[in-house]
C-alpha cells in the first residue's frame, strides 16, 4: 500500500516538474519574441533614410478608447519615435519615424491633423513621398510568422480619428488590418454586414505581408492570392466582399475580398521601401510608385508604377459631402496584427498640403545645341563639348513657401568644372540671370569616395509668385579615347518641409576624333563689285575620309551669322571633292572697309574644328547696286502722258575710294525700249531732272542721272532713287495708245569715276 502511494507520489512529481519545464519554455519563447520584435524595430529605425523628421502637430494618433482588443482594452501602439527610439523628442534627438506597431495582437493608427493643415486636397494635385519598413526577411526565430502589414487610408469617416475597423466594441485584427471589414461569423450571408464593420467612407491601399487564404472566417480575404502584395479598394463598400461557402453537410460562410490593381512584391526584406503617391484632381485617380528611389535618393532600378481606376466620390459620401469639407480628406496609416508580428515603420519626405513641388534635370550640349533628357534617343556628346547641367525646381501649390532649400548635387564623372564660378541659380522673377553665382569653392568630396558634391543653399524661396528656379552648372566633357558611358548623377534638394531628388540622364562621351579646317587665305583684298572667294580643306586627324554631306560649314561676317551649308551643298563649288571647301562671300555683304570672316566646321557627330579667321579688305573704288523695278499701272494712256515709278527705286552708289578723293562720280543710264512679247511699247523711258528737263533714255548712251562726291572717310553709300520726288527722276512717257499687257525691258547703268 505504502509502496503504491510512493509510486503515485513520484509520478505526480514527475508530471509537476514537466509542467514547470513546459511553462518555463513557453515564457522564455514569449520573452524572446518580444525582444526580437523590439530589436527588429530599432534596426529599421537606425537604418531610416534621410527624411523630414516629424512635427507632432502634423499628426494625431488614432483614438481607440472605447474599443476592446479581445479581453483587454484596445491600445493604439502607433507612436512617433526619435532616432534613439524614444516617444518624446528633444533638440538633440528629433522625431525620425512613425512606428505603427511592432508585436502580436497590436493595433496602430496615425492620422493627419486636418485642423492643423495636414490633409489631401482633392481639388489639387497632391503628392505624398515617404519610406516604409516591414521588418526583416525572416525573424530571428524562423518559426515566428509575419504580421499583416499596413494600409494607407484616405477617409471622410464620421468617426474621424476614431476610425478603425470594429464590430461592436471589438477591433478588427489580422486580415482586417484595422481598415477592412471583420469576418468572424460563419452565419453571416450579407456582405453589407462585413462592410459595415470597416472604416466607412474610405479608400485604402494595402501593403499586405501575410496571405490570408485558409478558406475560413477570420482568414480568407486573400482567397486565390499567394504571397505579399499591394492592392487597393473601398473598405466600406459591400462590393469589396465576396461570399463563399465550405462544408458538405454543415455549410459555413466565409468572405474573400475583391483586390483591385493587385501587384505581387516582396515587402519584408530588411530594407526601407520608397513610396510616392500622387492624387490627380482632373480624373480622381491615384498613381503610386513603389521602390522608385534607392536609399541614397537615386532612382530605383525597377520601380512598381501603377495608376488606379477613378476613385468614386460616392465612397467618401458624395460630391456634396466633399464640397462641405472643402475637398480636404483625412489620410493616415493603420495596422492590426493577429498572432504574428513585424515592425511597421514609416518616414516622410513630403506632406501633401504643405508643399507640392517637383524637381527635374537635363543636360544641354552647348557645342552641338541639343538637349539630353531621360527619354532622348541621342545621348552622345563629344570630347571637349561644353555642357550645361540644369536642375529645374517647380513650386506647384501649398500652404507653405519652399524655403531653406539646400541643394546637394553630385557632379558627373569625366566632366571638368573650372575654377571660380561654375554656375548660376536663376529665378523666374529675377531680371538678372547671374545674380546668384555658384562657386567652385562649394565643391567637396564625399567621404570614402571620389564623387564630388556641390552644396548650395538657394538664396530665394519658391512660392505662388516665384514658382521656378533653375540651377545650371557648366562643365566640359573630358577627352576620352574610347566611347565612355557617364552614369547618371544624383542631386538632392532638402528643406524643412520637402525633400526632392533627381538624377541627371546618363550620357556617352564619344572618343576624340579631331576635325581640322585649313583655309588657304588669312588676308585678302577684293576690288569693287568683286566677291571674296574662300577656299580650304577639311580633314580628320586620323585620316578618315570626309563625307561632305556630314560636314556643316558655319561662318560669321563682322559677327553676323551667315547661312550655314554642308560641303555637299551647291554653295560649296567643290562639293564633289571630299573635304574641299570653295565658296564666295558676295560683295554686297562686305559692308566695312575691313571685314572679318570667321569659319568653323562641325560633323554630324558634333566634332568641331577650331575657328579660322580671314580679314577681307575692300580696295578703293565705286560700286553700284540696283534691283528690278517697275512703273505704275495705267488703265488708259494718252500721248505724252508721264507714268510715275512704282514705289521707291533703291539705286545705291557705294563710294569706297581713297579718303580725300576730289573727283566726282557719275551715274548714267540708257534703255533699249519696252515690249510685251512682239509688241513694242509706244513710248520711252525718260529722265526728268529737278529743273524739269526731260531726256529720252531710248538708245541714248550716257544720259546723266546723278553725280556725287566723296564727303568723308571710309565707305559711303548714296541712294540716288530715294532723292527723287514723284515728278522727277526716271519715268515713262507714252507716245500713243498701247494695248493691255505687261511691258518690260532692260536698263543699262554706267557708274564712272570722272578723273
């Protein structure tokens, strides 16, 4: 008997100790998971990218008072955290991110403070730029599962900051994510009952890290969906929830969710992910870009870019309700974990209502006069080309000015920037485009890198009256001996209320291929009325054959540009010979006694020669310039009728004779008659002097028309025809009746020096 009692007692002790061991292991596992969760959250916080930090007046924690989370009073775990993980900021430790939640059975909600000016104004383009963190790829304890992610929510709910998925007083957890409806009753058949438990009058974009697809209540919103994903929908709409049944004999109901615009993507991978959300007021759509930036602010390699279908105003209560609130919607993030956990962190780069601003960049090859953008098909420059790197800042709207803007611009490789002034900032309200220079002294080198960075604080803020600023940096493409790809260079613009990034387009510096122009002349003299003939040879330094159609000739005469032409054009007399140049400068373009001609050539690839200069001197003499002229029309002519000139006859006498010349010049003219085909005009061209003397020009050589003297020094031009009034000068005199028609003839002019 006593032996049996002893055995029973020992057995009881064994069971008791086993229970103690089991309970102790469970407690240890729970504590370890909580520690892991906090460590994962701190790791994410420590790796947080550059962001605005947080102003506690911008956001309002969701109010979960009055709700229950199972058997305990619901608590909102969403807090603003400092870099040290503290919930209270200090000057040395400002807020860095929002932690929505961290551990099992936690709920979190953070809302924009609409009354404080933080909202989405649906009447304007609004952009929200932020970073998101979902925890590591795997937990330290690999058997621990991941939570349900978080959702971005736009809402006009009557609950305001108390908006959270709930059924009665119980909050929604797990697949509900705190925003979607609650499906925990297998007897429910009407999807409206599910929709009524969601956040009302809302639109949500979910970032789901846990596929709920077990075909049961509580866990089948992601029916036929496997893996982490992004999708959107209307939480408060019955159309979002689809009834399903299970069981052969005892039927049970469960609901799946209609995911709109679903995209599968890895979310919890230990990395921060960038998200850009843009509201388009014209069509009520939202474009979101995920992974569009790298941690350093440069462009993401493979961003997910999607645009939603039109967001329905009825889901926010209708247009009247939206007009009542001035189109200002509350926005925020919610999350609610079930039995699994993950760190959900967010950090902002812009608040949509404060500043709506954009930054873009391009490169201008000033040598080739072409602009290179991201979508340019020709992104080549040549060694030695002058380049301008433009960074364009544009203020769209907002309640705040874009001020204290610090530009940090990575300089591209293989480009040389000079000492002294390397660029300028120009503003659309400025009259002087060089009033804000950027100096080479503002260039530093990144730590542990060869990348050079320009750091410059913009001198003016941007706002509704000063919307645009352009930073331009000037450099020269290095000489390379093999085609060289220059990677895009990043630029960051950081202010207290907006962070923007841009990357210059990548471009290719083509290997050096010097092209030469050798002119046969450097100084030439031309006589009166003679053109200046320019000849020379174009060649490549590597002896490559010159394709005439690929080479364009550029010239300026006395700093005025002449029409460009290719070596293959008819302007080039030697257009059939490779590289041969032969063209004329017309005498009438030589407007100075000494004229300066500058010539250079450029091929299709932008290789440019040096500029050659020719000095063209006009030798002394006289020159005459006349065009085709006409007389007035007549309906009926009588004998001895004088017909006046039509318009002004510009008869130009150029006197380039030596200074001090005392002899006059003499202009005379004659005419061989007028005719209309075989019909001769009855009458003659005559000259009527200022004294009224009429002289017939028909077959009459050397009829004096005008004389003149050199009055001063240099080139002098006399417009003979401009000195005549309507009753003198060259006119037409009829001698009989003429048939209707157009009559024409030739004038012979003689300009002579009467030495």
